[in-house]
């Protein structure tokens, strides 16, 4: 009987202690509706603890609006940019007990009001309106405008000016960090316009401040002459390098002196340190930065005075001549070179060391064989091709077998791979004779070929002869076999 009574007393005391440790949210009340979006959530104060943790979400135990935000020993919280309108919100409170352990307590549910009017205008918090000697590297900070869900910011160097920032919606935040330093020693004008789905209360008051001159420790001004000198390295480096695809690496060597160097590879917004040597071998195309620096001492502190050179490495290669087009003109011919590849190419005719041109078209080219040269402007090589080359015996098959099996059923001129049009080589038709010199047919070199028939009848297996004239007046006579 005594043991049972003791157990009941211990359990009751423990429950009482736990109840004393957990605060109760007293505003908003559980289930309350039409709560202002700029409401301050408050709860009862608990002594002897290390702080509170508050979570806000749109589902039971949710934290998407506020994730276990510590409030210290302050028993209230106000969302810096307000709560979402017309939303059911679950608030959960925890404490950090005397042993620094979090203890989960209860929560409430409430609904925010439906906002039907635009938000009021706001004011600058920093820099203050009419502030002076503001550093050129500064954030623009403004006060929360109740019911605002976004802010539109304009910055200029004159009243109503937007030459620095023109009507940019920065979202539901209370500050803006200009990507570049503000102009020095000028009045800067700022307008921040709060907005929500109902619009805005424009025009809002424009505020301004003065920037001061920035003391650059890496620059020195002669007190007598006023001449400004810099401790930053003066490094010369091309802004573009070319890497031939069939070569390994390229060595990049800066011109100029510095105390140190840092090479970076740039991919998107990420920079990867590659080397801290003076020279660097690059084997990949892409974007790079060379940082060079000199070390100076100011007030006993070592400082780096940095210069940056941005450059990119691109790929190039020797050209591939896909085809050469020839068009007959009244005087000579027009030759068009179709070259492809990663490089930038220039073209020459008949002389690899001659005068090159950017245009791949040559006009008034005289009759006869010619050679075109295609050179990569980045030094990755030269490729050439002979146009109107002479006829060769291998351009004509030694035999054909017109038996209908789909293999060697026709006899025809076989243009070499570098010739895209047989009329670049042959002048007119191909004359075919029997072994006694009788003309059998004039074969069109653009046709499928000869099938071994004459006047609708199959000719017997035998040797036959052909005669052809090239465009450069070369005559060729040969023979071939018909096999059945």
C-alpha cells in the first residue's frame, strides 16, 4: 500500500514540473481567424529556461514558414516580412530547458486575414535619409511595410533617376545589395515601393544620401603633383587563347611582375583554384581568371593589392573540306569551297604560302587543274584539295556482271571521293565500243550506267572499250570486261 502511494506521488510531481516548464501561446488564440499578417505572436513567460524555439507552417508540425527559430528569452515573435495572407498557420512552441535540451510543448492553429488593400509606403533604415559620407559599398535597407509581399527598388544619381537600378522587383525582402559599388562623392536617390496583389500606393517618397570618397589602400596620391599611383600589378595577358584539338596543352605566361599569382577555372558562378605558380599549362577549353597581387604593409598590416585578368580558351582544328562547287562563267569558273570544323578558316588558290582570303568563293578561275588551300587562322594546320584533277584508270571499273544480282550490274565512271560533281572531271559523255571499234552508245556519266544491252538485246561476255575526255582536255582510252 505504501509503495503504490509513493508511485502515484512521484508521477504527479513529474507532471506538475513539466506543466510548469511549457508556456502557452496566448496570442493568437487557438482557432482564431482574421489575424493581421503583421501580428506579433506572444506566449506566457517561463523562468529558469535557456530560451524558446518557434516553428510556423501550413501543416501540423510544419516548418516551411519558420523552422525552430530561437527567440532567446523573449516571449514574442513578429515575422520580419509578415505572415502570408488568408492562410491557415500551425504554430509550435518548444523550450530549451536548464540542461540546454529542447523540450517540445504544445501549439495552436490560427488563420490570417484576407488582404484587400495595397501596402503603405516604407522608409529607409540604412543609409538614413540625408546621411553623408556613406561608403560606396553599402546595402540599402528599409522598414517592413505591413501586407507587402514584394518591393520594387529604383536607384539613381538624380531626382527620379534610375541609372543605377531601374524598377527592379527584389522580392519579399528588406534589403538590397547593389552588385557594384555606388558612385563616389555623389548624392544617391532611392525609391522603395511596397506591393502586393492589390497593387501599390505609388508614388512613394524618394529618399537620398551622400556617398563619400573611398580610401583605397592600394592607391597613393602625390601631395604635390596630385598624381595617383597604384600598387596593383600591371599584367598583360591576351583575353583569348586557342587550343588545337589534336594538341595536348597550352602554356599561358603573363607579362609583368607581381608578388604572387592565382589561376582559377570559372564554371558558372563557381571558381576553382588551379595553381599559384607564375605560369600555367591549360589542357581544357573554358573560362579562366588570373589573379596577380602585390603585398603592401599599411599600419603594420599586410594587404594584397590584386589585379584580375579574365580570359577564355577556345578549341580549333584543321578544316575538313566537304565539297568543292564549280560553276561555269563567261570568263573562267567560280569555285566555292565548303569547309567545316571548329576553327576560323581562310582560303587560298594554288599557293599554300600565297595570299589568303576570308571568302571561300573564287571567281574568274581559269581552266585547268587547281589546288585550294584552307588554313586555320589559329595555326592548327592547312588542308588542301586538287580540283579538276586528271583522270586515272582506277576511276573506271575493270569489269561488270549484269546478271541481276544487284552486284556490279552496271558499268559506270566512279568519281573519286573528293569530287562532288562528275562534271567537274568529265567533259560530255563516255563513248563505249565493242572490240571491233563499233560505237555502241554514248553513256551519260550521271546515269546509273551501262547494263550490257544494245538495241534491247544482251551483248555477250567479251572485252569492251571506252573513250572519254576530261574537262582539262585529257583523253583516256581503256577497256573492261563484260562477264555473264
